[in-house]
């Protein structure tokens, strides 16, 4: 676990303000009510800092706008083992969310590669079709001579204008 902890420490410092897991119960939806020094119902939050991950605490509902300085832990301190497990789990959640965010780009790259491969296949099929047509014309020409047309040693070239010629060498028989 020590190795995963050292790996995750940089991740945890980047994500201390946001919760990797959403609250299941609102901050004021608890019983029995706990009053802060202002007399208001204190809000109940979950700690996200690495020293106290997942621990519940009470704070003044108006703390951000100048309320009282009320603060109290709901539960006792965590063992070092539990603290490490919770931090590792939090880091793993953030890692998986980052990986999940990479999937749309990977899917788009895959789609682009498929489109390029389909275009290349269509071009190749077209070239094969053109060459098959030339072979058909040559066969028809040969057949129109009664099949007796002979090609003495020479060269037959297919020119498609797109690159080097396809050259076939024949020897007369």
C-alpha cells in the first residue's frame, strides 16, 4: 500500500476541494439537530483533506459569510490504515475519471482511422476494378483472334497514371 500511497499523494493535493463521491444526504438532513454558537442548525459535511478523509464534521451554516467559528467532529479519528485506504480509494476514483475523460478522444481517433482505412480500401478496389477491366479487354482481343494470339517475349504494362506502371513479363510458348 505504501507504493500506491506515494503515487496518489500528488493526485490528492490536486483534488482536495471537490468530492470524488457525491453526498447521499444533504448537509442539513440529519437528526438530532446540532446547534452552532449562533443558535442555527449546524451543517454536516464530509472532510476531504488527506489527514481526515471521509470524516463527518459540523460547521456553522453561516461560516462563509462571517458566522461563528463553530466546528466539531461527528466521529472519532481514523486509524492510519483506514486513512491510507480512503486516500488510495479517492485517488483511484480521480484516476479513473481522468481515464474516462480520455475515452471520447480515443474513440474519435479510432473513427478517423476507420474512415481513412475505408477510403484507402475504396481507392484500392477502384484500381483493381480498372485493372480487371483492362485484363478483360485483353482477353476479348485475344479471343477475337481465335485464341491464337501469341505474345512473344515482351512486356505488357498497365498504366493508371497514379504511380509506377505495373509491368508483366511474358515469354512466348
